[in-house]
C-alpha cells in the first residue's frame, strides 16, 4: 500500500473519478489572490472553493466552445472550406 497521501486518498475516495484527484487544489481567496494547497492539507471549505473555481473556469471554456461551434456553423453555411481563413469569409447578410 502506498504511503503517498494523495495516492491513499485516490484509493479511499468513493468516486469513479478518484484517479483524477489532483495533488494540489487551486482557488481564489477573499482578496482575489490565487491559493494553492496540497490536497491532503486542504480543508473542506478549501475543497468547496476549488470546486467553485473549477466550475467558473469550465463555464468559460464551455462558452468559448459554443461560440467557436456557432462560428464554424456560420462559416460552413456560407460555403467556407477547410483552408479558408476565418477573417476572409463574408459573414454579413
């Protein structure tokens, strides 16, 4: 059995995704500064803050993905092809 604290948490965690538990968590403190804490030293509150931070980041990524998909669809509807530069395609009208 491993003596690495994160490896032990990964073995004990009741999740199908426990292998993805990070060694460190990151969140923004009240002053807005980034905090990095080793997972085994983190408090339950710090876990909650890290979850909120990841949720915000995931939301931004999702919005970017949807925006890119919308742009791609609009370009294809205007008969743009693979090698065409995005900026060269007329998206008006």
